[in-house]
C-alpha cells in the first residue's frame, strides 16, 4: 500500500519515537542492566556461582520438571485440541473457553489452590500419602504445578493447525485405500508435528520461568525441591545481587535460545509445507 | 457411488469408541487440572461459613492490598494501552527496516521469568544498582516501595495490548485512513473517527488480558516489594502472607476475588473473540464456514 507514490499517513515520527522511548525505558535499559551486572562479575565468581551444588541442583530440577510437565501437556493437550476441533459434544465450547484459565488465574491463587488439593491434608494429597506418594512438597508437586500453567500453550498452538487440516488429505488417503490408523500415522501426525513441537517448546519455556504456582507446592527444600527462580530470590535476600544476576542470566539465555528454536521450527515447517 | 462415499466417511471419521475415549480423557484431564483448582478456591474460602468469609475483608491490610492492586493496574494498564496503540500505528501503517526485530523486542517481556522481571529493576533502582544511591539523595525510593511495584507490573504486562493490535491493524490495512486523509481529516481525527472504531474490540481484548495479569502478578512484584504487611503488599502478596500465617480462610477469601476476576476475564475473552471473528468474517468476502459433523 505504501508503494504507491503518495505522502505517508501522518504520525509516524511521534508514534515510532514514543514506541522506542517507552520500550527502551521499560524493557531494554533495565534488561541490559542484568547483562552488564553479570559481565562486570569476575569470570571465576560467575562460574563458581552457577556451578555450585545448590545452583546445579536447582537447574536440574527446574529443567527436569519443566520437561516432564511439557511432555504431559503435549500428550493431553493434543487430545483436548483434537476433541475441541474434531468432535461435537455437549460442553465443547465450555471446554474450549476454560483452557485459558491458567492465563487468567493469578499464579499465587493457583499455588494455594493446588496445595489445597495436593498438599498433605489436601483432597487428593492425603489419600495418596498412605501409598507413599507425596503429591506436594516434592518434585511431583512441582510437575503438577507446571502442568497446570502449561496446558493452554499446547492446546492453543495445535487448534489452528488442526482446523487447517480440514479432512481433505485424510479423505484422499482413505480413498487411496489407507486405513484410519495408517492415515493417522502417515498424514495427520506429520502435518501436526511442527505445531506439536512449537506447543511443547512454549510450554517448556513458560515452565522454566514459573515462580508463583510452584513455590506453594514445592516446599522449597534446598538441593531437593528448590527451583531456580526461588534461588534468585534467596540470593537477593542474602544481598548477593551479583549471584542473583548470574543465575538469572543463565535462565534467561536458556529461555531465549529455546524460543529461538520455536522460530526455527516455524520457519522449517513453512519451508517444508510451502505455506505462507 | 454411495457405497464409496459411505466407505470414505467411515475411513475419515473415528469410530465411536475412539471418540468416547478421547473426549472422556480430555474432559477428565481438564476437570482435574483446571476446574478442580478453581472450585477449591471458593470451597476453601467459604469453608467456615459466609460470616468468616466476609470478616476477612474487614481487615485494614486487606483493604490496603486491594487498593494497592487497583493502583498498580490503574497505572500500568493505561500506560501500556497508550504504548500499544502508538506501537501498532507505527508498525501496521508504515514500512521500515527492522520491523520484525521491533515486534520481537516488544514481545520480549513474555519470555522473561517474573522473578527476573523484578530483578532487573533492582539492578537499576536498588541500593547496589545504577540509580539507587542517586535517587536516595532526593528522597526517592523505588525498590521496596510503590514505584517499584508499578514498574514491575508495567514490565510484565508490557506486550498485551500491542501484540493484540499489531496483527489486527495489519490485517485491516490503511485504505480507510487514506480516504479520511484525502477528505481533509487530520491525523488525530483519522485515528479517532476511523481507526479506533475498527479496532475497539481488539483494544478491549488487550486491556482485559493486560488487566488480569496486572492484578494477578506475583513473582515480579514480590521481588521488588518489601513484604511489609499493609506497606506495599498487593493482593497476591497479601494472599501469600496470609497463607504463610496459616490463615487459610482469609487467604482463600482474597484469592476468591482474583479467581472471580479470572472467570470474568475468561467470559469476556470468549465473547470478544466471537465479536472479533464476526468482524473479520464480515470484512472478508467469503467467510470460511466450519463443518458441523
């Protein structure tokens, strides 16, 4: 539209200037403070901080629990998305609407609610303790909280892809003699793979940074159930600001790399399928 | 022919038992993971009766926490709304280099952990930070005070309005704005009379989500708040404090306000999505109709 030779719409200078100013003040300058803080640290201090046993245990727990939660969400998220897009049943629209609850419910509220369910005296938690299963104050509790917050990412990423898969390719496969199972494995799964991967990665990235819902159910025992975000806060409480910055930089860079991976997946799937 | 069609239909729809299993598993999972936690909030809040529930709101600290939450959202949402409109105007109506990068940078706060979002302001305004000492000389305290809470809230809700409006305005193009300008309207009139009516549902949608997050943010504000009760506690921080004091009913009573806000947000979101879909369908020539089988 702008290729036509006429004067541009008004307001570019003002809106662009304000956008850049506000973006710099609120996001870019404070964020650069984090990297500069980490950069002014002595390399050995930085390395010692992020490789200390307690920090390593927190990283392992955070990444491990996030990975398991994202896998659970990918499986159930695919089922839920498939139900909503492909089937018609009573309560389908309600199911569709309620998927976004983790986006709308504050994390502190989710945290105490999950504790009331899975805690030692909770509805489900107390019934599982006799079987030796601790659903809170344990890594399992962390996985449950991260599953709660990650579900919408998988469902909302898969839904448009499933809608686009409007059955024509499946009909073609069936008319060529493929069984339903063959169609599922050879036609449906491959075309959903990029969205499945994207949804999984988004849920994983979100889980890495989660704080509010986790700290209530985790119990926060150092070396055992202490996540990286909490460790940042305990470093701040000890007035160890550089230490907090060092842990944060590693988490932030990991998340950004993972999200770049999502971009890569989308770019790759567009190239493979030739879609715009 | 009809035999063939029947066979095709059978081969492309799932057998009833597959459908039954998938639907039941989906509903069971969502009921267990999402509906149960929501229900538990209200169950626990009213566990000891309505009077105990209402008594939780008689507390001075509760009132201050509610006020603080409204104040933080009341500043963060309008600021991010103005930014969202300015950014989407610049990005959707003009061509320039680095547009993709700019959009990615606007989305950046979504990728950052809430705790890190609070931490960055400590690094700028804290006592060990860039400006902390200098501001203290003027008697201004940002961290462990109201400005820090507001800044952290602005940061975590930064992209909401912009990311809603940018694709919407890009889709709508600039034809109507051109028409207004060529008829002699100035830039502000064009925006107010032409653009705004076209994007009003998108604006509302962005504001709704922005407000829900602003009122519910916990991690970022907990880093920059002093955790002094009644001082700089927002509602989520107050819930945390009450819960740690084993005052479960009061904690869940406070949580029930935020959970209700969440439910209202979900309902509003669903209605607005329908509205936005209708408008984009009516502006397109051939709306894609969904199959109903």
